[in-house]
C-alpha cells in the first residue's frame, strides 16, 4: 500500500502530461516549427525587459511569503538575504519538479533547521506559505470574475455569466470570514507536536497584498511576451493564467508541462497559437528553467559548505 501511495502522484503527473500533449497535438496540427521560431524572434527587446522585470517581482514576492511566515512564527533574527535565497531555491525546484517529486519542504527543512526552527515550525511555515499562495489565487480570481465576468465563456461556453459574478462574491465573502477571524482573535489549534496560531490582523493584511503580487508578476511575463495584435488585455491574461497555473498544480505534472499550454491555447482563440507558444516559452525560460539552474548551483554550494564545515569540525 505504501508503494502504491508513493507512485500515485507521479503516475497522475505523467498521465496529465500525456493527455495534455495529445490534446495539444490535435490543436496544433497545422503549426510549423518555423512559425513558432518566427513568433519567438518577433518579441521585442522591450517586451523581454518587461518580462524579466515581472519575473523579478514574482520571485521577490515569493521571498516575502517566507518572511511573512517567519514573522508570524516570531522568528525575526533570520536575515532577508538568507530568506530570499532559501525561498528562491525552494520555489525554483518545486515549480519545475513538482511537489510530488521533490517537495520544497525538504529545502526549507534543512535551511531553517540550521537557523533554530523546530520541525513543527518548519511544517507551519510551509503550510502558511501554501495558504498565502491560495489566498492570493482566490483574491485575484474573485476580482477577475467580477471585472471580466464573460471570461468564464473562454472555459465553458454553456456556463452563464451570472455564475462568474456569484462565484466572485462567494470567494470574497470567504476571504472576509478569514479576515474576521483574525480581527476576533480565534484561539490557537494545539496538537502534540505543534500549535497553530491564527494570524494577527497585520499579518493577514500583508498576506492579502503579498499573495496576489507574485501571481501578478508571473502573469505579467506572459502578457508582455504576447503581441499586441489580438491581445485581450492583462486582466484576461491574468484570469487564464490563474486557471492554467491552478490546473498545472493540480495535475502534478512537472512544470505543468503540456497543461499550461493546453489551457492557454484553448482560452485564447483570437491569438495566433504560435504567438501563444512563444510567450509561454519565455515564461518557462524566465520563471522555470533559469531559476532551476540557479537553484541547483545554490544547493551544490550550500551542501559543499556544510560538508566542509562538518569535516573541519570533526563531525562524522
């Protein structure tokens, strides 16, 4: 049974990739490699610079996730430089490999344990960061549904626009309840291993700001890489990104391979598929591949320094 559980999510991820690639094949049968290359080369230097800037904003916000979680736990002694490197490495790996293959919790555990956090606190930190991301996704999804209610037709034409408005209001109401719980000051949840305190109002307010910023930056990479012709606007691109990124995470496909492309191609019929693929290629390059290579270098340097420190101190 344990072996089945260990292989379940990797199998789900591979299945999601195969199904998505098969669907993409049928969507892009008429597309040639030359068309894709032409679209990629047509992206201007200004668009590249804006996309790079969006990437920096996204990863800076991810570092703020960890800083916010540490503030919630009461650990203010850890330098922002250490937090930024740890956060960057964590997300660069988990975005590419998937949580089921190499959980970012492993990186955080080794890094933050060296700074005095208990295993229980590291677990709370990981859960807090995940919740901040979810809160940001829900907040932006509600705003997109209320501002652009017709976006729902891009995913399911049979659904009424009113459903967008209703869903947006319900999501905001749930977020309001979360904020209310902070204002009231609900009691902490205690277990044998750790206790979870409800975030203070100041922490919740920062969550509501920091959570969306990362997603705004990540969606900006794709928006700036797309051509102006047929571009439906940033809010629509943001809505499609939220749907595609969520689907990619749920699929457990490493890097959302195939899933991200399939959702974007299907939801942007007014844009040339070659242009969409070129924009997504830039997203993968800036948001996934380059950070992944950098993260591997950071891990090698960190592990080497720990090994040398242990050897010099005589620790086996």
